[in-house]
C-alpha cells in the first residue's frame, strides 16, 4: 500500500521545488553576439553578457539585443523625381546595434523605427534628383541615404553601414522615351564623329595638295595610280579627266612645228 506523505512534507517539497525553479531561472546564457539590458525594479541597471549571467527573478528583468548586422529590405516606394517622372524604387539597408542601452531605452522598436525612417529618407532623397541621376549616379545616392540614416539613428545606438538601391522601375511609356533618347544621342554622336572625320580628311587633303603643287608631274602620277585602281575592277566605263596643264607642252611643240612649216612654205 502506497505511503501517503503528511501535508506538511508535501508543502515543504513544493516550496523546495519552487525555490529550485527560481534559482535556475536566475541563470541566463547569452551568445557571443548577444547582450542583455537589465532593469532593476524598472530602472536601467546595466548591460550584461556574453556568457553566463544572473538575473534576480521578480526584481530584475532582462531584454536580449542582437548585435549582428541586420539586412532589411525597404519596401517598394513610389517616388516622383525632380523632373516629374514617376518611378518605383526599392532598396536594402545594412545596420547593427552598437549601443544596446540606447536601442532599448530611447526607441520603442528600433527595427520598425529604422524601417520607417529608411522609407521616408529614400523618398525624400530621390525626389530631389532627376531620373538620369537616379540611373547614372546610384553610388552617390546610396552614400547620401546612408549618411542621413546613420546621422538620424545615432541616438538609437544604431550604425547604418550601407544602403543599396536595388531596382528603379519605370513604366512602359518612359522606357520607350528613354530608348528614343538613347537612339537620338547615338545618332548625334555618329554625326559628330563623321564631321570630325571630314575635318581631319580636309586638313590632310590640303597638306597633300600643297606637296603635289611643288612638283607638277606628281599629279600625273597620282592620276595614273587612280586609273590603275579603277581599271582593276573591269566592270565600268572610265571617263578620265586630263588636265590642260599636261597638254601645254604638247601644244607648244605643235605650235612650233606649224610655225616652222609655214616659214618654209614662204621661202
């Protein structure tokens, strides 16, 4: 038959179990990347950890704080640029808690507060720039946003280490307009390059003409070379211009022959 313990013994056993549970609950283990903000009767006491710490039950409370870098997505925001273009932008921010006391005492929820501040800062900074700057100078915008967030979260014990704009989404109409602008820009560059080439070619032609003018027979050689290049194809009729300067010597000799002939006939 089972032995029934007296009521006093059962009460003592219950008290002993309760005391053991209270003692065991006073021991807490914090990992290397964790800190514990301890409050004594509601007032800040100290920051403990990592390792094994003791928190006196009832009169002390502890809040765990993670010190690792947190990666937070900033939801897609509708932004109107300075040149009145509507775009949708999202980003990601990297931050960590440097001061556990400030992160718990100075702000109710530092994760939510940082997220909301990142959203408003993203809209505010991008709204001060034109669309071309958003697309071309993304590194500069990342630096500006990171600097503003780091300054404003300093009172919360948070360090914002990096901000990256992930996507800048445009509507189809704006995409087509940008494509037309890029095509027009490339056409302009092609015309400028062509005009620059014509200018350089004309300068070289002036130099070549000056050299050819120093020796009249040089132009004849150039004509003959050009004729040789054209004749190699054998698929066209060639009209070869012959300068009158080349015939001047022949005409002079013919005139002299005619004069001699007329003189002999007179004799």
